[in-house]
């Protein structure tokens, strides 16, 4: 890969901070964007201390003004954006049901916080759709302007397993990631004449601080949901953030020059397995 300016959103987080470090080791200049300034700066410092070039930039991917200000800073300090990784994303508890399936007795369950489909709050659903879908669209509107007509530019979105088949309990997150996958294909076609490739990663199950309590008990053993996931993952383990590096370098590099509009599962075989 020729040396590029790479902009990653959500790069103060677990997965994209790992991708930011890996891309910097390839010699690229890195803009680490995150809602949390401290988290962005920490990753940028780590890259700079390791001999790379990075800046931490606070941004809200849901606010165009904030993205335009970030672009101005990045353009003046690093140059025009060659590669955009849309990593900011996540779920919201108000868009999540308590149980995987509705049972008749759920309708009379008075446990505090217990939620059936009928209790889902549209604000949680909107939050999740906005963060994952609008939070991918707006940064693309801002940073893809740098890429028009320049060689070797590309966009990498972050979808999920639940975009192929929805996971129980999380209809909002599943629908939002399905929108990200669909948008990846739409944008790949839309940008095909101006030289911008658009692809996505679909990570399987990665044990991170956000889901550790859901998937593992205090003693490190698996919860029932953790067990179900591992049982459905032919390779028999959770992913590690480092498992995403190879596919990211490939999709963002010259080796993928004729690859656009694909959503690549990195999932230990989860999406290939029927469960039987
Ligand atoms: P994470 O929570 O560690 O990182 C997400 C980062 O996004 C955080 O640092 C957060 O501050 C930032 N962010 C949140 N809202 C923002 C906003 N409005 N503007 C700018 N930044 C914002 O999550 P992660 O596990 O590293 O996930 C990264 C991406 O991968 C997400 O899109 C997630 O949906 C997706 N994903 C994760 C997994 C997994 O198992 N962890 C699996 C599939 C897909």
C-alpha cells in the first residue's frame, strides 16, 4: 500500500483502536476520531510513541458541523483523506428485549427493567439507527469529498453478523447493521465511476469490555448466551480485535483494487454454520 491518510471514527474504541495501530504500522498517517477526546488522544499518543504519525480528534459522527471541523483539522495537519473507516457504532438497551422469545407469561412479568417487544422504546431504536447508519453516512459525505478522482481511495464500513441473520433480543442493532451492509453495496455502485471503493467488515463475536459481562461469568466461564455463541461458531472461540487486521489491510490496500461492495464476515465460520 502507498502511504495514505487514514481517518477512523470510533477509533478510541476496542476494535478500531487496534485497526488504527495496525494501519499506522504500515506507514499510514492516522486520524483517530472519537466522541471521547481522551480516548482518541490516548490511541494517537500510543501510535506517535511507537514512531507513527497520528492525531486525536474529537468528533460527533451525528453532527455534520463537527465532522467538517474535524476534516479541516485533518486536512491541514495530515492532508486529504485517502481511507475512511466508519467504526463508530453500537447498541442501546432501550432497543433490546429481555428474552430471546416472547412467552405468554412475559406479558405479566413485573420485574423492574423487564422488556418485551411491546415495551421497546422508539428513542432507543432511533439512537441505534442513528449511531450506526447516519453515523456512517455523514462521515462519508464529509470525507469522501477528499477522495473524488484520486487514486487508491476507499471506505471501510463496520457491519456485523446480525446484518445477515438478526440476533435474538437486539432488533434495532440488527436492523441498523443490515442498513449499513445495504448502504455499503449502494455506495459502492454510486461511487464506482469516481474511483472510490466501498466495502465492509462483518465481525462475528469479539469479547470486549462492552459484552464481557453478557458472555462470561465472573470466574471466566461462559454464560448461557456465551455458550450458545461458541456452540454456533465452528472455530470454537471468540474473535480478538487482531483477527480483523488482515481483512482490513486487504480491503484498504491495492490488493483489493477490483473489490467493491462486499461485506466480509470475520466470524470463525458463524455465518456459514446452519447449527446442524
Ligand atoms: P467500542 O464501544 O469499543 O467503540 C466504539 C467507539 O465509538 C467508542 O470509543 C465511542 O466513544 C465511539 N462513539 C460512540 N458514539 C460516537 C459518536 N456519536 N461519534 C463519534 N464516536 C462515537 O465498540 P467496538 O466493539 O470497538 O465496535 C466498533 C464497531 O464494530 C462498532 O460499529 C460495532 O457496532 C462493531 N461491531 C462490534 C462487534 C464486537 O463484538 N465488539 C461485533 C460486530 C460489530
